[in-house]
C-alpha cells in the first residue's frame, strides 16, 4: 500500500519539496536538508549520485572546519549560545 502511495507522487512534486527544504536549510532554518536530498535521490533511483554527493559534502565540510570556516547554520548556532 505504501509503495502504491509513493509511486503515485509525481517526481516534479518531490523535486519541488526537496528544493524548498534544502533552500530553507541554507537560509538558516534548522531542517534536515542533506538527509532529505539523499532520501529523495535514493527514492528516485539515483543511488550513485547520493553516495558521491554525500562524500563530497563531507569532504568539503571537513576541509572548511580545518580552515576555521563554518556554515551559516553552525555560525548561527554558536551565536545563540
């Protein structure tokens, strides 16, 4: 039953929802943007892109932290403390 429900959702609707969640997260709203993006890509059959994207994201975040840079969400979190 759940499979039928998921298959009835048009891919364009999935793209729009995922895009809005990722956009909201990048503005600073605490939402699970990366997880949403990875889940949607896996659901749409883009598993290789998911793995590559997550690996690149992890690499860039680690590199930025080593250089003392933080993301907007991390900076906002530290300011609120």
